[in-house]
């Protein structure tokens, strides 16, 4: 696995793990936190699934990465849009710019990344048919 791919696996897996204590904080501090906890649980599952499938070299990581990107962007937009106080808005902007949108960008790049032919991915020259 290339260094850049290992980096992505670690970042996405680490983000998934970091969401676990965050969900506990939400559950303990917010009234009616069920929706937020479920949203973050969905994000964690998608991020962990992406990391695991990337680590295994499976092309099936794309649906998980797409789901994570969608949930992360939606989470950022909802946090910003639902901020009532100025302090809430600044916290939402910090979370969006510092975590949610960069993670969504990494996931979107994984979805949109062109696949190499099987021979090139394995370090072997790809066979070409002459016309």
C-alpha cells in the first residue's frame, strides 16, 4: 500500500474512533440528542468502513466514502444553519473548517479517484492488444 493511502486509512480510521467519545459527550450533554448521536454514528460507520476497505485494497470503499462525505457535509451545514448564538456559530464553523469538510474532501477524492488498470496497480505492466 502506498504511503498516501496508508495516511488516508489512518486519518479516516482515527476520525471514526474519535467520534465514539464525541457521541458520548453529545448523549450526556444535549437534550434530545438521539438524532445527533445517530448522525455521528452513521459518519463513524462510513469512515470506518472506508478505512477498512481501503486497507484491504477493495474497490468497495467508494460507497462508504460517498456516504461519509454526504453525512459530513450535511452535518456541517446543519450545525452552521441551526446555530442560535454567536458562540454556537463560531464553534460550528470551527468544526466544519477544521474537521468535517476536510474529511468530506478526502472521502470525495477517494470516490472520484480514477482506478489504475490491474496490472499497473500490482506493479506489473498492463497487457495491451494491438489492432
